[in-house]
């Protein structure tokens, strides 16, 4: 799906990541971790051709980024979904119309402007809303939704694009613990149900450990760890975070608190499951 051979990349004359050798297969769920400024966002952006490749072979799906025309790059980007910390939704439109905009390349602009969708398009949108658990708020304006709901609308919109790869840059960093957990669950569901390759930059180590099939750690412009979560031991940890302290000590108090409250509540209140949340709002 994605293959890098001895790739260096950066901005202008500045190299940010160097000598990357990397293979990502279909259906993987990858968590990228590392200190702030390590180059996580740069790596994600490079997958959609937004960063200059100065050396090596960079292959994404069936294209070589080294030699790609503008038209081919546009087409490639259409096959890759991208979600951000800031959602990037049209706030005055409702959730449904935002999701429909993900299908824009298949629906004419004219039809989307007059909001005329076919039954088949609507039923697809409905399916995506169900997958991310926002059915109950489909007709609400996005600025009336919570952060977690907005992020799930953004994910549904990316899904409407029928992407082969879904990139998520710190998708839960701005969310409360419960919403963050729900968004991670949704990403995992999409990964399993549709076989979409998911690559997410994650601030919370525990989310990476619990949801990802593979973790990549970036430090000093290189990938210093690339393995299953179970192998993320103290040595790997100190390479990634360049510190001698243990994984446990490293966590900032608020991060620890956020993590604990999420896991406590998750165990204690199974009703936090999105289906139940939806059922409740359906009944209301
Ligand atoms: N558009 C850009 N132009 C120039 N330098 C950038 C740009 N974006 C990021 N950088 C630099 O690249 C390095 C890696 O940044 P980034 O990929 O955002 O790290 P992370 O996502 O891990 O916090 C930083 O030194 C940052 O200042
Ligand atoms: Mg970043």
C-alpha cells in the first residue's frame, strides 16, 4: 500500500526525515508516536504528496510520488481520507451535508448545491453515520455538535470518499477522554469493517497501544521503533522520547488523569457505548 525506500523529505532545503525504509500493508492500523516536532505530521502529509521528497523511492498505492503528474496526484488524494484535530467541517451545514461533501467528486457540484441526493447516496451516508454513531444528530448544524461528534462527522465524511487509506493527525488530542475513546473505537471499526488502512498520529501512548496493530516511533528525523505494541519496552520508549525515565513516569499528570478517567469510565459505564448513546437520543 505504501512503500518507502531510503526516502528523505522536508521543506525547501531543510530535511526533516531521513533515510526512511518503510512498508505499510493493506488493512494495517498504525499509530505514530514521538515528541512534538519529531516529524509525525510531516510523515502523514508526505503520503498525500504535500512534502518534498529529496531522496529515495516513495510509492503510495499504485503511484510513485517521485514522478507523479498534477492530475495523478489529485486522483491519488481522492483515494486517501485525511482527518485533523480541528475537524475542518462546514459548521453552518448539518452533519448529513458535510458527509455528502465527501462524495462530491462523484456527485456533481450542481446537485450538491441544491442538496439533491439519490436514494443510493443517502443510504450510503446513512450507513456511514451508523458506523460512526451520529445518526441521531444527522440534521443538526455542525456548530451545535460536541467535539467528539464533530470528529465522527469528519470521519464519516472521509469514509464517504471510499478511501483506501485514512490518515488522522492527532484525531483525539482535543477531545475529552470519553469522546477520544469513542473516536478511537470508530477508527478501529472502520479499519476492520472496510479494511481501510489507518495511520494516526497519537499523543496518548495508551491509545496507540490499545488500538493499533503496529506502532512507529519517530525521533531525530528517523523511525526508531517499528513493531507491534507488545514490543514497546523501556529501551524503545527511551529511544523515542529520548529520556531515561520509564513509560509510567513519563506521563504528565494530566495525561495520566485523562487516561485513567477514560479507562475507569469505560469499564464502569458500558452504557457509554455509542449504540446506547444513539438509542437514547433516538428515544428522546
Ligand atoms: N510547512 C513547514 N515548513 C517548514 N518547516 C516545517 C513545516 N511544517 C513543519 N515544519 C518543521 O518540521 C519539523 C517537524 O514538524 P511536524 O512534522 O509538525 O512534527 P510533529 O507533528 O511530530 O509535531 C519541525 O521542526 C517543524 O518546525
Ligand atoms: Mg503534528
